[in-house]
């Protein structure tokens, strides 16, 4: 954000207690704020398994920063948004603490209803914006952004006024709003949320805390940003799937879904549930799938101890069903698949695909349609 002219606190990120202590000394600030870095909210009220309470601490003593960092780094922090065992803290932010005289909320996000980006703001910041929208909807202000014009001066000033900034602070806030939109565009964001977007006693408008979501489809031109992605808190299966351009989301059931297209994947999960089964995952191969990806997908599913059956549901438009069939037979042979496999194929080159499967000599159950496939997959688990 600082690289795009947005005003933020001075800070350093540290992964050891000594580095945190050194960072605090380098800041030469009147007061230091130390924040545990995890991908979850509610850190301030969280608890560490080291016994330390709170993932955000203020202190005027640099030496205290090192002591606090020792009780944070390497320990799990439990908040209202983490799993019950918490999330391990590997990094902390050491920042200059600034006094805040007033907190507001500001965000830029993509809105389907407006077919583009919108600005959303409220003079009530520092709190859950959903709660403000529910209890005081009149305090939520919205400005639709024309993607060709960008944020106009009058829109930025109007939003700054609605947020309650006055005098010279209104001009500062408007400038920050325009810079935040420039950031939104340049990093291919789908959301930039600043909460609080506040003012200091010294008359400065500062973005004190922010969350940015990036468009996954822009990874090819935002390599530096995506290289910073911390996968240590992600599901290992999801991370491995992403390495092979597969979309995987783990679920609680025992029937694995192996599908091309998000819509078909959701329909497959629904029909499994309809017939009394529970999907173990959402795995989307996408359109340009290759045989090697089919193999890697089976490898992922085979590694999940919850999986007791696999349902393959492919509707070949762009996808060549024969490629899928060859990938399936290779995976079955090399991975020594132990669970029942139900396959439903339809579309491009389906007759060749069915021939490959039938002549493979492998214990593959064919299905005539999706309903038949779901029934057979659920039955195969029930029989076990």
C-alpha cells in the first residue's frame, strides 16, 4: 500500500524474537504495536497455547517486544475465526503505534449488481461492518465507480464527507481514496477493505488495518504478489492441487468427486447428498485438462483417508473424454486404487473413452448418467 502512496504506519515483519526486538529499536517510535500474523480475524481477543492472551499488544518498552514475540512465534493462536486448535504464528508485525481520534470504514469491491467496482464507506469504523449495516443501514454509503472514468473528484470528496472528515482532512481522505482505487486496479484486486480508515490527533488520515483480495486469474501478471502467498495455513491437499492447476476444496464426506466445471461439481455434490451420501471434496479439473493432471487428481484423492469411493463425472465439451479415460487407467494401475470407482463420461470422444475403460480389465463401474452414477457411488460405500 505504501508503494502506491497510501498512508500506513511504519512497520517491519519479523520471524524471530531477536528480529522483532531489533525492528522495534529501528522504528524509534514513542509506542510500538506487535501483531501476530495469521489469516484470521479476532486476533486482539485471541489466546496463545503459550498462555499469552491477545494477538495484538501495545508497549513503550522495546525489550517487552522481544519477550512478547517469544510467546507468540511458534505457538498457536486461537481466535473466533480459527479452527479450535488455533493457527501457528510464524511471523509478527512490529509497527509504529499511532493514536486514533476517529475511526471510519472504507472499501472498494466488485459488485455483480453494478457490473463493476463500488466504493462502500461508513463513519462507524473499527467494528464489524455487517453489524453496522444491520443496525444502522443509514450509515452505509455507496458510490458506483465507472470503470472507464475511475473515481471522480466529486465522488471521492462526497465519500470523504460522508465518512465525517472535515476541513483539510476531507482533502486528505479524498486523495487517499483515489490512491486506494489506483492500488485496486494495479494489483488486480477484487476487494480492498480498510478498517479502520482513521484520523490522528496530528491531523493525518491513515489506513490502520487493511485486507486485500486478489483475482486468482491475474496470477500470471501479479507474480510478485502471489509469490508472497503463505500456504502454511492452507489445506495441504488444496495447496498440492493448485500446483497442478486443479481446484480442490475438502469437505466432510467420504465420496470423492472428480468433475470438470464448477457448476457440474456442485450438481454432483448435491445429487450425492440427495441419494444419502456425503461428498468428500469438490475437485474441478477445468477445461484444458491433460492426462498428467488426471493422474495427479487421483493421487490427491487416494491420499485422503476419508475417501471410501470415487465418482468421476465428466461432460466433455472442451475436455476430451479419451484423455480422461487414459488418465484414469494409468492412475488405477500405478496407484493401486483400493476404493470403488464409478465413472460417468459424456461428450467429446466418449465412445473411444468407454472402449479404453472397458478393455482395461480394471474394476471400474460405468454409469449411464449422473443419477445412475450417484446411486452406484452411494451404494458402493453402503455395501462396505
